[in-house]
C-alpha cells in the first residue's frame, strides 16, 4: 500500500533559492506546454495540414532564451508533462474541468521528483539541492516512490514522501458504532457520547478580521503611492500574519480530525455514518460558514482510508434515510421535526429521545441491516 508522510523541512538559504528556482521553472513549463497545446488545437482546426509544435524541455534549455532551465533538476519538468497529460484526460471525468494556467501570485508552490532521492534519519537528499534537514524521521518503512517539495503561504517548507510499504491490519474486534454528524456537537455516537464542536475558525475569527483589515489598509496605501506589492515590506509582513492565522486554524482542525478518526477506527470494527450532501448544504448561507468550519468531508475522507488501512468497515447510510424521525425503540416514524426540537416523545411507545443520540442509533441499525 502506498502511504504519504508530510514533514516540515528546514532548508538553508542556498537550498531555499534552489527550491524557488524550481517552483518557478515548473510553473513556467506548465504554462508553456498548456499554451502550446491550445495553439496546436486551434491551428489544427483551421488547417488540417498544420504541423504541430512539439517543443520539449530538452530542446528549450538548449536555446539562449531559456538556458536558465538548466539550473534546475530535469525530473520535476518531466513530471509536469505527465501531469498535464493526465489533466487533459480527466477534463471530462472530473469536476476540475479544462487545465488552467498557473499564476505566480496565486498558484501553489510545489514540485515532485524521484531522482537521486535518499533519506537518512532526520535528513533527506534531493538532486541539485543536497541534504535537507527534516523536523522528524520518516514514519513508514518501504520503497520511496517520490517526494513533493512545497511551500505554504506562511513561508514554511514541507516534504511529502510517498512510500510503497506493507500494510499491517489490526485484529478484528466486535465493537460497532453509529455516528450522527452535527453542528452543535461535531458528532454524536450511538453509545451516547457527544464530541464537542471546537469551532476553530470561529475562535480565531475576531483576530483574523483585525489582521485582514490592516492588510486591506496597507494595500490601499500601496495603490495610493503606485508601489508594487512585492516592494512593500509592511504589506508582505501583514500578509504573512494573515497566512499564519489561517494555517493555525487548519492545523488545529486537522489535528482534531486525525485524533478522532484514529480513535474511532482503533476501537470499532464497523462504523456507520450518514452520507451527507455537504456541497448542497453549504448553499444554505445561514449555515455555510459553520458547515465549512466543521469539515465533515475531510472527516469522512480520513475515516475511509483509515478503515482501509486497519481492515475496518465504513458503511454510509443513504442521506434520505429519516434517522431523526424514527423511534429507535419501537421503529415508529413520528414525522419531520424542526431543527430546534432537540428532544421528543414517541407517540407510539412514549419513550423520551435525545434527537441526536436517537439518530445515531438509527444510523447504526440501518447500516448493520445492510450487512445482514
């Protein structure tokens, strides 16, 4: 099984310069190949006898105009051509659509390579860069497939190692659980346990608003004096502050989701969960911010691959299943209830239900019925 481990790295000044050169060359070559493909398509449409331009990296670096391409490793640029071919093939198969040009200002800074890659404790070696220090040792043992070097908007560098390793599944256990995802509580288990919604974005929202206002004011000052943003040190410092707040929110959320998903997959053999239409729910503008902050999609994604790793079973119950309407004791459907109704009494058997716990029990029952 192929597994990835993302580790923070600490390149020196020379290595940072080399990384930045490679980021730039990779972005340039992607845009060059994409423009070439679009031009070839248009010309071929106008003239059937048109000979397509098939300029490659090997021929580009021999010219005086693009001789600077020799300064970086060849492997990442070869990978760009393969990635673009894949993007073309997936144009009609995925939701990403037609490949887009990469902006220097907004596009992600990253490149992937496998050439001359070695790992030795807290250091790894990459061609034309040398030995780079890592924050921790590589978690997985196996064959190194490739490494992706990236830089976050906060300025930190990361290396993501893809390792072909043996998958050790955990011993089967008898525990099963149903989960009802919510906003007041992140999730409610069929055992009666309620996991609090930490609201990571909401907790730092006021601080983020203050820093974003400062950034906006510094942008206005730069425009007033007709200065380029790259030359405005105060603007760049403030931009970094905003990026670090966003990164802190993301790190807190990911840490919480990883700990919870690992705990659930360790302790349960079968996990039943509702198949939510998150994209549709986000269209509700009153709840959109809260739904985005709680990150249900990422939680389900983590549960999915961790269940596969550990030999567990994840069952997704149909989103139209009326889990909140059915009595978990007698099975009577009491009809649709408003969101503000958190407790209700079954009209058939008289049982008092907590809305969320009752829903999680029904999700578990429905999920297990599909196995039987």
